[in-house]
C-alpha cells in the first residue's frame, strides 16, 4: 500500500472511530482497494444503511480472501437486513465452517480489531432460521450458542434468552403436523453486527 493510500486508510479509520462515517467512506474510497480497505468500506456503508453497496464490498473482499470468515458474517448480516434470509444463512454457514471446532477466530493479525465468536454466528443463523419459519433448527442453534457462552461472550446471554423465548412461543403456536406457520414476520431482533 502506498504512503498516500495508507494515509487515506488511517484517516478513514480515525473518522469512523469518531463517528464521522461519511468521511470514513470518502477516505476508504480514496485508498487503493485492498482487503482491509474494502472490508472497512463495507462496514462503513452498512453503518450508513447502504447494505447493497456493503454486500458488493464484502463480495470483493471474499474474492480476495475466501478464508476471511468475518467477511461472510458481515455480508450475511447485510443480507439479513435486506430480508435475504436464505442468502444470509449461506454466509453464516460458511463463516461457521471457517470457525470449525474453535470458539472464535481472532482477526488482529489481519489488521482488524475483531474476534468472530461462534456464539454470534449461531445467534445470527438462528435469527435467519426463525425468519424462514425453521423453528426447530433455530432452537438448536440458540441452545448451542447458550452452551458456548463464556467470559468473552456472556454479554450475549440476554439476547439469546429473548430469542429462545420467542422460539419457544413459535414452537407452541405451530400446527401439530410441524408445518411452518402460514405467515410469520418478526424483525424485533437484529443480527449482531461485528465491531469495526
């Protein structure tokens, strides 16, 4: 990365961290496109509510590094916000595959101050499954996430409990033949966005 691009990237990170997301986007766009720049551009455009642009930026990141699980998580969250639940589910599945048997992936070596926790991926996947009326699968993910809570993820406990209660209510309301409800839409819970 050239000195000018590095300066734009630093200015973009600084602007984002002070809440000036619009300026951050301008700075990231002025930098040479790299995995880190495009990832930060995706996070910034998503923060501004432009999920379609964010998805395109995360697509580019994934083309550069198909092993960067956090790009699947954040792209999945953007798709989720756009009500593209099946596509979000595929991204969450890919991110979970990259975590494997571990509890988390630490991206500090990639220049990102972020740990992707399996608990968050399972929570997001459970939300997508809930929206697709796949309640038993959502309950299984929610239960697995609760079982994985540890010192780093205990703050997610209340959100997981709320989701578990919503899923229990849906399971009780489901017809006895286990068919999905004819219509269900509840967007009160949102996917957990990654920390920038």
